[in-house]
C-alpha cells in the first residue's frame, strides 16, 4: 500500500456513498507515517476538483470505464490531480500512479493509467482551456449544486463555488480556563509553530500550516481544541450567564458544548443531546480532555417527551442538521454525498426541531439557530417561517462585525475572514 493507491481507494469509496472521514482513517492506518500526509492531500484535493478532473478524463478516454472499475477511475483522478494541482514532479506522478494500479491489484490498468496521464501532459493547456468552457468543470461542482447556489445566492454564487475549492485553514480555540490566547500564542512560538489571531473571536488561533493535533503544545492537557472561527461564533452569541440552564441540541461532536462551558464556568447546568451514540462518545472524550462536565443524553432532541424533565432552559443552542453547503471546502465529499431531494428533507427536519424545542425556552429566554449552510431555505426562510407561526417569538438583531445581513439573521460566506460558511439567528421569547 502507498499514498496513491490509498487515496484512490478513499475516493472510490466516497463515490460509492461513504463519507471521507470514515473512508480515510482506515487507509491512513495501513500506511507508513511518511506517506500519510500525501495520502490525505491527494484524497481531499482530488475530491475538491473531481468534476473538473472527470471533464478532462472524458476527453482522454476512448470509452467510459465500467462501474465496477471505480478504483481505476479514482486512480486516474488522483493522477490528474497531481499533474494539475501539486508540485509532484511529472515523472513521479505518472510512475507512482502506474505503480499504484498494481498495488490495487489492477495490473491490467497500468498501461491505461500511463497512456492517459502522458496523453494529458501532451495536450495539457488545450484540454484545460476546453473543459473550462463548461461551468461544471470550471467551478468543480455538480450541476445541481451550482443551480442551488445560483438560485439561492445569485449575487455570491461564483464566490461561494470558488471558496469551496480552497484549502481551509486549521483554526484552534484556546481553552480560557487554561489561559489566555496570548499565553497560547507564546507556547506556539516557543514550539516553532507559526500562527496568527483568528478574526472575530477572543479564543481563535489560525495556524500557518495544518499539523497533527498530537504535535500541538498542550493539546492533550486541554489547552486547545480544533474549531473553525465561524463555529466559534456560536458560544459567543449564546453569551451564557452564571446560574443559567442551557441546552445544546444536536451537540455532537461537542465543539460548541466545550466552548460554552469554557466561556461560563458558573452555569447551573448544561444538557447536551444528540441521537448518535457513537458521536456522543466523542463529546465525552472531548469534554474529558478539556476537564469539563455536562449532562449527556443520547436521544432524538426533537422527541422532548422522551428526555426533557420539564424545567425550562434560559438558552438553547440549536445547531441544526443541514446540507453542509457552507463547509464544502472542509468536507469536499459533500459534493458527492448530498442529493437534490436532501435539501427539502433537511428543511423539514429543521422546522420539526425548532417547533419542538421552542416550548422549552423560558420566558425572556433565547434560542440561537445555527446552520453550516448558506442556502436560504435552511436559513433566513426557515427563521421567517418560524417567526410567522409563533407570536411569542421575535428576532434579536446580531450586533457583530462579521458576515452579511440577510432578511433574518446573519450569514458568513465560505472563506469570509478565514471562516467557514455559517448562518446565525437569535430568537427571543416574549
């Protein structure tokens, strides 16, 4: 096993419906340590640019590959990705990809891989110019995704599509119970790690280059967590106060749970609910590492009769299930795993959760509605419908310097000030 064959297997599994995170980890374990970084880069990068790579490949193959040869297709994508987007020497990209076909037990494909990649090198400029006349190839998104972006955000859709294809920064959140952000910046400097302050957050640090969390100073001791600066806005907007009872709905994997507890040590209680038992173990592991505690409940948070004790909450954080359209740059497999019908189904689930959780909010309390989507039907349209149906609810404008004002709430576009795409709206109970 080598980095290229491992990446081809990961890409093939994603094309067959598996998530990138689930597919990648087992492959990395099989590789020597020095190969893992390349395998990860090839997996993520190939999936980011897959639609463009396929457009190039269509012009190089005499006939399409059969469905059962998904790994060969993926390997050809990986080979083209190296030649177009990386600094891997051309001879190494071609020879390594040919060798990877044998590692995949596809020795018959060695000649095909060699011919396709060498054929691309001979026609490189003309091929790329030709495919970029098609917007699916130029923006490297399936057609239905482009139509959604264009229809939902007509003024921003090109910027969103371009941002989705960029590498996201690795951003950390400093645990203020351990020390200040300045303290941690000094720890990074002493360890020779280049970093800068993340915008719009009191605890965010953006690394110049991603690195293994095991190599971060103080990580195991709970000094920091990995969390995008856009996601860090949730706890800051929730603004928990001493003595309050807070619900973190759809809490896994627990990044926002930990941040709320770091911000306010004097809470009366924080209840974190999620219906995925496996992911809830990650919430507990994260809290244990940070030295924090919460009441963890594995249940459908919308089925309140099954878990709620009847005591209202001062504040609810609803990080609702969504399309993930704001975090495609961080999770490029979303381009392949989502389907057009998913958006309406997710919007229905968001309405269900908003309706179910609103009675749990204390009078004068608030519900912070959050998605990592940039689609209006999951964001301001969802909130607008909720406000129209609930006379005891009103929107509290967000007094922040980031993002864009939309009809209800505020939207962060992917890449805005280094952040992932997020939507926030504050709903208050009269």
